[in-house]
C-alpha cells in the first residue's frame, strides 16, 4: 500500500476564482460572463458508448466543483459533447466544429490513437488546447503545442505487465493479437524492445483488420504461446479471449487498462479470463486502500463523480463500475491550474502554463504527481 505524504497545499478545485485581468478575461464593468465551454469528443454510440459516457461524467463532475467554487474569474463552465462514433471522419468534422467556437477553451479527446491522429492537426492549426486521457501510442503528442496527455502511453503500461509476469509467473513466451492500427503497431514495437528485457521471448504480432468479429486465425497461430498480449480496446480483447480459448489456448492473457472499461472483457467468460494480468492507472477506488488514506483531491473528485454520475452496474457479471474515470477529472483540474497560472483562458498562455505545470499527488484527482515540460506533455513520466 502506498503511504501518502501530507503536504500543506491548497486544493486546485477549491481555489480557481481568478483575480487577474486580460483581454481574454476582462474585469470590472466589461467582465465577460459568457460560459467557458469544455467539449468532450468521444464515442457516445456503438460498443464503446459506455466509455464516452464515463469520460463525460468525470468532466461534468469536475466542472461542477469549479462552478460551485465560483467558476473561472466569475465565468461558469459549460460542458458540451460530440459523438465521434469511433469514425475518424466524424472525429475530424466534430473537431473542426468545436475548434471554430471561440468559447470552447478545452477539448477532451478524441481518445484512441487513430482518432487523435486524424484530429490533432485541426487542434494545432486552430490553436485549441486539448487533453488526452486515453491516446496510447508513445509518440502521439510529439511536437504538439496544445495537446496534453493525462493517462499513460503504451510503454509504461506494457512494461508493468511484463515485469509482473516475469517476477510472478512461469511465462517465457508471449505474442500479440491486436488490430492493425496505430496503437497495435506501437504495442508491437514496445514488445519487441521490452520482452527481452524481462527474459521473455517475443513471438511477434498477429494483426487483424479493425472491427473484425473473429480472430481465430490469429489466436490459432499463437496457441502454443505461454501468453497472449491483447488489445486495450474492450471489444477486441473480449473477442480475442473468447476465440483463443475456443482454439485451445491455455495460457495467460496480458493487457492494459482498457480491459477493465465497461466489463466487456469479463463478458467473454469469467473462466476464460481467470488469471489475466493487466496494468492499470493507479485508481485508488479500484483498490482496498481505505478512503482515509486517499489524497484529498482524489477523494473529493471521486465523491463528486459518484454523486453526479453514479455507477454502471453490469447485470451479466455483478460488477459495479464507476461512471467516470479519474484521468478525465485530471484533464479539468490540470487545465484549470494552467488557466490560473496564466491568468487567462487564452490558448497560447494556457498551453505555455500547462507546459511547466507541476502538481503533487495530493493535488491531482488520479493521485499521480505530474511534472510537465515544454518537450514532454505526458503526465506519466
């Protein structure tokens, strides 16, 4: 269990009423009272609609905390959303619409590397600050001025799973089954480098076309492996697990945080996935650590999300999942801290402030300390 160090800090969400004046945030009789918009660009239809709603729930809950504390320089936050339907073209269209709205100060998403890759040029060219909790490819944010990532990229997640497998199991061989997309290519590259580091033999990748409903040939090719590394996309992971067991694979599945979202992976069959190893951001609400030991911002954000959004029960498994995710709460808290430091919602000033932002574990909803730099816009270092 972690031991949290108590420090004398002011909760970011409790001190966001700005007093500075600027063109973007005028004062006095000319004060701007137009709501500041935070846009959520995620899937709200299709098999990953539950993920979009989880992100939206967290963003709304965190915005409510800021609004209750007086807003941003007297301006309330309005949360809006657009459905990308997991379609790159729709993601770009929505990004263009949101980027043209001068009142949109922050865009969350689109999650998933292939969608972000399609939309990121729109954000850069339009100078729109954006936050990415779930873009996996390691270098996806390289060279970008306005994008910031609050969740971990592939390499630390992959390494965590491999390190655990090497230290706690008899696994010696591992193969990858994944969609042939940007994230899959990135996972393949990471496994090539990291597997030997932990004494594991990497048997290579078996790719399938995005959206495939069966991966029998891919899992059959790896039937003799000790382990199969599966996609972080829930529906792909579920198909892989089900088809692998049907093909006679008896080894262990290893994967990343996406396995948990929406419980679809578990729906592949509890027996099929028993013993699965997956790495996950350090969400305290998924542990047995008592709330009394949580950082105060983590507890405040969690309780606000529960109060506002509740849980997503799964009738098939009996599991109860928070209708939110703290790395989305992180987006709002970190953006608000950057706005406070910049004294403005101006995109260039906020991006510059975010690029040097430091928060302790006690100030960040996910409980992760962050230290951004001009050349590294990743919360997880």
